């Protein structure tokens, strides 16, 4: 018999509260480290991974206790697995001096702990992110350890002993406790906490009202509000599904109430939310890992990502606008439009924008990303404490009640950050196993060589293969894992073909993001379809049409490096301008509408003019620009011919 949360026993409620306190303590420790320095690697990284893996099992046990799901034995197993996850990571911390000795002798307990750590990593990852990545990790581990005896030829890995396997995956700063865990512990944790605190203290409401005020009264206003609010929201979350659930719970019902088709409402939210990981200043976890891969400042990646992020949202905005004009979708009703005071009042604006400005300031002053994030958290809490008592919503509560509410909001944000980090830690540990096998066996280089040979040294073919590989690797796994895997096998082949490293990595990162909206497995679309109450395949189809122009943006910045802020000011302005024109032409061609419905040949001409604008060649720019200008003039001379349909 299942019990509701109201029927949960006192010990079950206390267990749930204990897990929340554990998560809060986890992020508090990393906040302390961001301000005052990290512990040594074989302490800091096992703490991060141990809390993450253990927290995954405890989260299952707490959730089951709260909802009445799973029986008592299963919950006991969950708790036991969580304690074991803590134990194997604590074992590394306690034996770090011995493991650091090059002459260390591994006993049966060391080997058992190493095997258990790998198995617990796979199971924790399976629970929080699904089967694909853990299954891939298991295959790579079997290949690594048994491949020498089972495989002949060029793909045969070196012979591996049990001692080497333990050292590779467990007892050193490689494998599970490698650089991915380091990035997670040093940087990702603090920005997940910052995003969670911004949301728990009211950022969602501010973003929604600001976006509605800016875009609500235009054609397809509610859908544009969805795109704009997702862009703002993405700057502090860097998570596609979290973005969908937070903004979509407001925008999708609003669009449906105004008679927008449910599938279209879900598609707009899914597509708009996926770009949050590409939107500076606080991008997704993959961007911080990219900085480690390339050994460059995070600010360099954030600056380079501004152009692609702008083009992404331009494509969505145009897609929504053209669809709205074709189908007659109405703006937001006037009585539902917010006033500037609703989001620019000091008690609302200062706690949101001052911390973000703090992050940008410290990053561009050369401080580490972890310190910049920690400083912005301090600014956020102090700003809330200073301005909340004077806010319209809290003025009558009294000073004590106001600050008590702030403490509650901060604690809830810390707990939510801990929940998010459970998935991230399990993901990074599992991805680290795959990447370590690819590097230790040389399989990553072999796959890269295979891609290089298949492409016949042609850049276009190589780019297409890398794009497809990034999307396929992103099926059923978060963007971070997809990017890590694609960066290990696809990016090197692009670099060998002459692309700058940053361009190659942003290319695969962009398509890793697009995997979240590309069928058949696309997490953002699943989430949006559930909120919209629409058929998944209808939402996925709408998303592909709406985001059609988005899929060409990475090719644009490959051939026009000014989009990535590379080159002089003139080059940057020219490349962004031409790329914007190309995105407009693709959007019109795919939507089939511009001041009236376009015929098939008319759509083809728009797409052809976009193709000419792809290449950074003066003659192509001139011909493509003239062709597009002529098409626009032709459509305006015909006059607006609205065609209404059910869409």
C-alpha cells in the first residue's frame, strides 16, 4: 500500500530533512573552499564525488519514504549503497599518502574498493541520467581490462593488470577523481549554487515580467516571452530541462490559454530553453570543462559564445514571429502586461542584477571563476538582506519575518543546488571513466583518425560527421557528458583539418546542446511535451521546424570567425551582420512565410541566398546580399497577405 507524503512517519520526514541538510552542508563546504582555497586533490575530489554518488542513493531513499514508493528493503539497500559510496571515497582520503607512493602495493581491500567505486558510479549514474552513459562506460571498462585477450588487430588495447586498473580508475587523480571531478568541485558547484540562490530568492518572477514587458505586445507575444525569459533564465542555470520546468510552467499554460496549439507551445519552450547553456555570463557546466580542456580563461569562452547565443535566439525569435503572423497568434492581453515597477523595483532588481554584474566584474578582472561566483553569492545575500525590508511585498511583514524568510530561501536554494549537483557529480564520474579509457587505450585517437579518413580531409564532411556524432552522443545524456565525449573523439579531427581549437570545441558543444531537442531522444522536448499535455512527436516535429535555422549557426561561425569575436571590430560586425541575414533567410525559407505564404520555388530562393551568405568570400557576400535584398523588396511590393491556419 502506498502512503501519501502527509501519511509519512516522523522518521521518514526526518530522513528527508536529513538528506536536505546533507545537501546544504555539501554546497556550504564548497562555498567555503571557493573563498579560502581547495583541499589537496585526493581530498577535495573524493569529497565531491562521494557526496554526489552517496547523495544519489540517499535521494532515492528519501523520495521513496516521502511518496510511499519502494518497500522497506529497497530503501535499506539504497541507504546501504549510499553509505558504501561515501566509504569508498573516504577510503581514498584516508589512504592518500600511501596511494601517492609510486611503489605502493595494492592489497585485496584496495582492489575491492576500486571495483566497488566503479560499480557504484555506474549505478548512481544510471539512476540519475538513464542507461546510455553508464552502459557506454561499462563497455569501455570491459574493453580496457579484457580487450587484450579478446581483440586482435589495430583496436587491441594494451594488456592491463588489476593493479593498473585500480590506479587508473580509483586511487589516483585520474579516472573517477580526475580533472572532471576537479572542475566540478572547484567551479561548477559554486555556479550551480549561485543559480539556485538566484531562483530561490525570486529571479524567475523578475525574468518573466521583464520578458513580458519587452516582447508581450508583439506578434506571437507570449511565445516570444517564452524565448526571451528562457534566455534570461539560462544565464543563471545552464540547464535545459531545469529551464523548461521553471519557465515552461508559466509560459506554456499562458500560451495554451490564448489558444496557441499545445505542440507549438511546448516546442517554443524546449527550443528556447536549450540555449541557456550557451548564454553568457554563466553558461552550462560544459563551458567550464571546455576552459580546462583548452587551458584558457573562462571569460574567453564566454565572449566567444555571445555571437552564437545571439544568433540562436534570433533564429527562435524569427521562427516564432513568422509562425505567429502566418497563423494569426495574438499578443499578450493588455491587462496582463506588467509594469516596469514590477521588475525594476529595488527589492526585485538589485538582488538579481547586482550579483550577475559582480560575476562579470571579477571574471574580467582576472579572478578565478570560483572566487567570482563566491563573491557574487555574498553580494546576493547581502543585497537581499538590505533591500527586502523595503519591498512592497515584504514591508508589512516586519524586519524579523523578512530576514527569516531570506534564511529560508537561502537554505532552500542550497538544498536545490545539492540535488542538482548529485546528477552532475555522478555524470562527471561516469564520463571520466569513458574518457580515461579512450585516452589510456588510444581508442579516442583511433576514432578521431577514422573520422578524419572518412571525411577524406574535406572540412564540410568532417563538420557534418562531428555534428551528427555530437547529437548522437547527446541522446539520453545531459549536454555536459555529450560535450565531454564529443570533445575527446570529434574535436581533434576538426583541429587537424585546420580549425582553431576554440572553434572546434564550440562547434561540438553547440551540437551537444542541440541534442536536447533532436529526436528520437531529447530531454527538453520530453519535459516540454509533458507540461503542454501534447504528443511528444508533435512537439518534436514543431521544435525541428522552429529551430531549423539554429542547426546552421555552427557552420556560420566556422566560416565566419568574427561571430566568435575573433578578428578586428570591422570583421566582427561584418560577420555578425551577414550571419544574421543568413539566419533570417533560412528562417523564412523553412517557415514558408514572409508577408504572405511562399511557394516552394520562393522558399528555395530564400534558402539559396542563405547558402551564398555562408562563406566568408566577398563575391558570395555581394551576390547573396543582393539576392536577399531583392527578395525582401519583392515581398514588400506584393503587400502583406496574411494566411491564417490552425498551425
